[in-house]
């Protein structure tokens, strides 16, 4: 938020300058995700996470220099580099949990992560805006750097290094394998594992609906419902709070709920919420639709992450996670760009109806394909995440 506000003011309220931030924050995910997956699968994840945090702390301090020197141009290479480190760190973070908690605690662990992420999404922009307006952008960027340093310290102290070493099982010997060979091996695994491929396809397709909603919602509020654009903030806050609450509920219920039931229920709630959003005739009804969607979105994210962590061999998990990041980013951008082109030509409700249709199709695919595959899935085999965890005495049999 601080960066956005400063660039907006420094650029003379240039729309192109703001759009360039989005490009700089997106391109590395599209170009580097496959390499990030291989990197994470090859090297120690603890060192990757600590190194990425330290690098992003330095880059946040570089933004302080940009503010002091009024160097707007410096912002964009800094954002590109920071996003590069974030892309690697996010893939690594997604592979850490199954190595430090027991298999039966994966749902709870992912639920706590969702709560933390949503709390950060709610509090972060608000805190950034307060610091920007009260003490200035330079101090806000120093505070941002401090959060990365604190994260690096906590990771270094809390994560046991011996449990986060790279796993060779399922991956060719490093001396004989090439970078592209590892990428191809990961792709072959993904295409050959029906359960993981179905999870990948459904997760990726949900990004289409999210891309449409992200672009069209403000036009729906203003043009269709006749409200003011700032009312969009109510939807963002509602989404964050709902996901935090349901994430807490999943954490409490995790020991009772079966993974396939969690997936089926979450897909149904997202489809119902998207349908109500498209049909909304007033702002309160729209908020209700967003609440329903959020109540489904949080358990869906928890369930699909748990599925990958439980059934993908750890030696491939980084590449599977990076493939998900790349595909969801690409589809989100495609849907968002196409919606931006179509919104002057079509009624916003029509585009939201297309988003709801996608959500319903995804729910049907989940119920008819993903859930049955998950029910028939065998317990994790030798070399899987769970089996490796048991060998390290990380989890109970």
C-alpha cells in the first residue's frame, strides 16, 4: 500500500506508472516459477527462506533511497527483484509444512497459515496507509524491512535444518540431471498423477473466476448497483474477515473433517456464493454472496494445499507448487485483461455471470472427478511426503 501511494503521488497520478507496478509484480511469477520449483527441490528450504527474507529486507531499504532521492525509476527493478525472491520463497514455504508437522496436522497447519495470511492482508494495507500519512513513506519502508528481518530470524530459530534438506527420492542424481531435465521430470510426474493433475486443473481454473471478479466488481458496484467505488473496500474487508473466521473453524474441526468432504463443501459454497454475487440486486446481497464465496475459498485453499502436501513426493513438491503458481497467475491475468477489454462493451452482471458459470463447472468437476479420485487414493507410498516424514520421525504412523 505504501509503495502504491508513493508511486501514485510521485508520478503525478500516472495510470501507466501504477500499471507498471502490477507488471513488475507479476512477470517473475510467470517466467521464473518452473525454475523456482527446481531450485526449491534441489536445495535446503530453510536456507532459501532465510536468504529470501534477507534479500527482501535489503530491497525494502533500497526503496527508502528511492524516496529520498525521488528516483521513481528505481522502484521497478527493485519490485522485479523482490518478486523474484518472493516467487522462490512462496514455493519453498509451501513445501515446508509437511516436513515439520505430523500428517494428521496438515489441515490445522494450513488453516493457521490462511488465518495469518488474511490477517496480514487486512492489517498490512491499513498499517501501510497510516505510516505513509503520519511519518512518511521512508519510515514505512524501513518498517517493512524490519518485518523481513524478523521473519528471517524466526525461521532461522524455529525450523530444524536437518528436516528441510533436499530430498533425492524421485529426482535424478544432481550430477547427471540438468535444469531442464528436472523441469521435464516434474512435468511428467504432474501429467502422470491423476489425483494431483485434477487438483492442479481445478485450482488453476478457479483463477479465471477470480480474475473476472477482480476487474469487474468495481464496475458492478458503481454502474449496476449505483453505489460509490469506495464501497469496494467493504467487500475486501468482508472477504478477509470471513476467511479468517472459517480458517479458524477448519483448524478446530480438522481432526473430524475428511479431506474429500472439505473439498466438496468448499467447492459448493464457492459456486453458490458466485451465483449470488452475479444475481445481487443490492449491496447487502452482494456482501452476502462475497461472504459465502469466502466461506468456501478458505477451506478450498486449505484442502488443495493439504492434498498436494500429503500425496506429492517431497522431491517433486516444489515443482508442483511452482506449476500451480505459474498457471494460476497466467489464467488470472488473462481473465482480468479480457474482462477489462469487455467491461465497456458488456453489462458487468453478464461478466459476473460468466464467472459464476466457471465456479459451477469447477464445483461439478470437483464433485465428479477430484473427490472420487481422492476417495480412492491409496495411503502415501514410500518416497512420499508422509513416508519421508515418518522416516525422519516428524509424524506418527
